[in-house]
């Protein structure tokens, strides 16, 4: 018996028992749909993490003031300003460092006409935007000239611009920050959420010199809130971290054996941990969903065993008229495989539909790739062959005489 005849016999047997076939297929449909949906959610979460990491910038360190001690008194990290503009300039000359971006931060009320908005105001240097890889969408970034002259100009994040100006172009308009007039130099490109869930577009940037002298005030001139440092490459990050620590210890006159009054955080290492966690979550979701496929496979095996028992006389007749054991084995294997493939097609459609519904209901990023669909189909086919083999082998092992006697 040729292959097409065997396929025809398998399809005919499935049509004759439509209800049983449908119920058997249901387990595979649910399993494949669950795999597609869970992998789509997991890959979407991984994409969100990657986007958040990319929005920070590449090859970055964050240097923040560390814990300090004065006699028996100890202060928490960041409670004392131990970093200065001079520290930032010195670090910028290290061979493994590409650029530095010192920052001072605070919160202020912005006003434009009848509109007002309270948000984070950050004093930065022009290098901040290159370190963060954050271009202007409209207008132009402020320059070193603006920095030296402490100009009253401001760059707005997307959300801040929308809340103050609506659909109006803010460039060239004047806003008031703590009742001081500032000219809007431009609006930054959208950035989205950071790793900690903060909306980076809800922000305002002014020259750091303007912030220190006119907005925030500072009892210690030249000090900064924290410092961003960009390494020259991913390979130089370890070297850069060592050089930054050594330079700051030397500049701050920290004796051997004493604790640093600063902390250097490697954002690349933090990003790697976050990416690894997202990958593990994606694999776990896929593994959990795969359990339902195995349950569906067990259902297929049970139904196929029942089918072999019910069709024992049919098997005996077919063997008696010339069908060999290989043809019987192939027919029952094909029946299991057809159930899995048809169930896989319907399951993929349901999984994609479910992913679309989840995306629209929760605003989550859902990623469905060809590899996800191919994996679901491959797994469904493997389950069909694995769990269909034992019933098919049992059918092929029947002796024609005993099968014909079966009632």
C-alpha cells in the first residue's frame, strides 16, 4: 500500500469518528495556543527590557556619592555631596573613558500661560545627550556656550511638552521655572520607561551651571548630585571601572583600607542581569505552557489505544487481504500526526488571537515570531509521533487470526 493510500485510510478513519477526533484534538489545540501565547508574552517582556536598557545608553557607569563617616556618625549613601565638577573633568581624561555627564537634580513647577506641570528638572552638560544617545526631535540641544554663560534655556521631554503646550510647537516659547523665565530650545525624542518604571519623557533639562546658580542653589559650589560616565567600548568597561575608582580615591584623599565616599555602578552589568532574568522568564513561561501539550499527547495516546481496541477486527481484515505491519503502523501514526497538525494550526490561530487580545487589553508588548510558530508546530508533531507510536505499534503487532476472532 502506497503512502497516499495510507493517508486516505487515516483521514477516512478520523472522519468516521468526528466527535472523538474533535475531543482528542482539543487538548492539542489548547496546548499549542498556550505555548504560542506564553512565548509571545515572554518575548514581549524581553523586548521591553531590551528597549529600557537601550534607552539608558551604551557602556555606562553611574557614579553616586557613597556612605560617609564622621567620628561615630555614619551617613547613608548619597546623603553627602562628595562629587564635584572637577571630578567629572578629571575622569573625562582617563584613556578608557569616552565622555562624562555630571548632573544636578530637583523638582520644580513649570508654567506656560494657564498651564502648569510639576516634574523633575535636571541640570546637565551638552555631553549628557550624547552619553544617553538622546537627540532632539525639534529645535536644537544647548551648547558649551550656553553652559559657560549659564543661559536660561530648557530642553523638554515629550510628556512635559505635551502637558504644557498640547499640540503647539514649544520651540522658542518661554516657560517659567520657579518664576524664572526660560526659553525652550527644543523637544527631545521619545525615550519611554526606564528599568525602574519611571517615564523618562516626563523630564526637563537645563544647563548645569544655570541649575547650580539660579534654580537649585548649592551651599557647596561645584558639587554635583551624581555623574554618568561612558566607556570607550564594552570591552574596556572593567578597565574603566578600575581607573575611575583609583582616580576618585586619589582625588578624595582616601587612605588605604578606608571605605570609598562614592559608589561606581556598572550599568552594563545591571543590564545583563535584567536581560538574563527576562530570558529565564520567557523560558519558564514556555516550559509551563508545554505541560499542556504533554497532557494533550497523553489524551491522544489514550484515545488511540481505545481506537485500536475498537478496530481490532478491521485490522485483522486488512492484514488478511495483504496489508503488512508497516502499513498498519503508518496508518495509526498518521492518524495521531494529523490530529496534532490540525490541532496545531487551530492552536496557533487561537494563540495569535489571544496574544492580540492581551496586547490591546494591557498595553503589553507581544512578540510573535516565525520561530515561535515553527517551534509550536514542531513540538506538536513530536508529541503526536511520540504518543501515537505505542498504540500504532500495538495495532501492528496484532496477529491476523486473533484479530479476526475479536468481538
